[in-house]
């Protein structure tokens, strides 16, 4: 067999196998990321590709979310750092080899992609490409029996990258992990790099892919392609960690930024019990502070665990002995989750026009809080009301109805009281100010999923 050696060994990571294994063990032991709550399997990760002394811990954070899961194929999407070319390139070798270790390339998938004209074989683009090679030892550690497909992106369109991602995902029946290999901004003072990281995080987590560029992330082509793909549009992002090179060099005048993210299926539960408890506490404390002081509290986002800084939409519900007392939320990702929770909690308690505002701490103490963190909403294509009813997923998904300026939503929990699809849709139309019997081809429907939890467990 024809194997490709790792040319970056000895520079980006140790060339001696025992030293490499020791370093991998160190950086992985420093990772505090896990998916022990729910065992949800990511569909993609963003992992940095600098030397392991700089970004190895963040790469470990990204790969740790995959611990215990089996993926038949790991696809690495890397920018071309050394060679300028048009299109998307694959390499012709059978696998990678270093020391006594080998990892095989999926030759069948490669042949299918080339046959369909989505990429070409161009070995030169893969020579010493650290965007690919820095990922291989991590993949070997976390996925001992999986095959890989290294992909180097040249000058190509975002749509072609998205098409490739969706094609591979479909062919693998979902048993594939996409590794979006990327560092962040390069050679800015640390303060500027930090602000750029916040910008990148917002763009990634809110799906604003068109604004991502090489100044913000060298792997922008892979990230953009994933975000507009069918797989990426519905995925739930979770920011895991961030750092920069000054942590090691101690030179904050000119840093390289790093970040790690994981992307999950829309129905996945991705928040740990610790983070759920923290959000419930934030909701109660923010509302209590507002009642005492008359203004919302300042939320220092950077003081919270990184996953809670992820931009996600949320709803906060107050209940009085099981009866609804207020419910308000966001349908789109507009701000970090901790701020969204605090804002929606205050509004639900004091600004839901269906109820008298909560005014006293003593009343607040008698109310139970429930939080729903939402996935991105996806449009449902329907021809008529019968087809709309058939598309509903009782007890599973929430629904947004939009008609002209009228828009309303029912969270998945509403299925508990409106169990039949007909009653659910009629109730949603009534909530939106429409006649329950009304239907128009101009009605738009969107469905989403919710990760819900409450103070009562």
C-alpha cells in the first residue's frame, strides 16, 4: 500500500511516537469538555491546527465531544496553506503512516467524489499541509477503526463545499464526522484578537456565513460551506473553548487566535446538568434583581463557562402550581445564551401581556422556572393544510406560524395540552390572531426542537 508520511511531525507535534502519545495524553487530560450528560454525537467540529503546544488543548476539547461515539468516516476539510489552486483536492495515497501507526483513507468515497466531479486528485496540495496533518494523531486516538478523507480547499465556491458535505453525509447515512480545520485571526494585539473572536463566534453561531473571511478564520471556506449545507443549517452549535498564542509565548502584541466548536443534530441535548442548573439560577437571580432594583442586571458574559456564551435562542416559562404564569423567548440566535436567558426571564415575569406582572419577590419565590433552549428553525414546505397537519411532529417539535405581519409559536410543551395535530394548528392560528379555520397558501410554517429543563427536574 502507498502511505503518506506526516511531514509536520517534529515541528507541529513530536515525531517520536512515545513523545507524541505523551503529549496527546497531556492535552486530552487538560480538556474539561465531555458529553457525559446525553451522549449526543456531533456531526461536525471546528478544531485548530497550530502546534500542539499552542492549540492542542483546544483540539482535544473538540475531539472530546466525540468520545465514545463511532463514526465510519472522518472528513477533514482544510484550507490550502502552501499551494494556490482552483477547486477541491483529494490525495491519491491509501492512508497515513507514522511510527508503527497507520490510518486508512476511504478509497471508495474518494473515487465516488472524483467520479461525480466534486473534487480532483492533486497530491501536491496535501504535501506537508498542517491543516490536515495536525488532525491525524487526534483522529487516530479517538477513532481507532475509522477511515479518513483529507480534503484541501483551494479557490472554490461555498456552494460547492456545501454540496460536497451533503453528498458525503448522505452517502454515509449520517455516520460521518466533519472536522473543519481552522485557526482564527492572525497577528493582532490580544485585545483586538479577542474582539475578533467574539465576532467570529457570533457569525458561526447565528449562521451568518457570508461575513466569514480569511481575516477572521483561515478555514473560513470549510466553515462557510458547512454552515450553508443542509446538514449545517439545522445543526446546533456549541462553543467549547477559546485561547490565543500569547498564553504560551507571553507576547500579547501579536497573537494567533484559536477556538473549538461542536455541531450537533437539531434534536440533540447538548447542555450538561451543571450548565442547566446555572441557567435556571441565572433566570431566577436576574428576575429577582430586576424586581429589587428596577433595571436588568449587567451580565458579564466572559465570566461564564464557554458553552453558556454560545449564541442560542431560548424561552423562559414561569408556572404557578403547574399553571402558566408567563412565557417569553427568542426564536433566533441573537446574543449569548446567558444574556438571552436573563432577558427572557425578566420579560416572562413582568412583560407577558396575558398576565399581571410579577411585582414582589415573595410571589417570584412561589413560581417554578422552566427553560427551553431551541434549535434553529427550519421551514416546512407544504401545499395545503392537510399536508401541514401531516408534517407536524406531536410531542417532539415546536412550530412557528407566520402570515404577513402575524407570527406566533407553540413550544413543544404545548403538545401536552393540545395533543391532536388539528387542535395544535388551530390553536396556533388563533394565537397568531387568525381564525382557527383560516388557511392561505401564503402561510409559512417553521419547526424547531427544544432542550427543556426545569427547577423540579
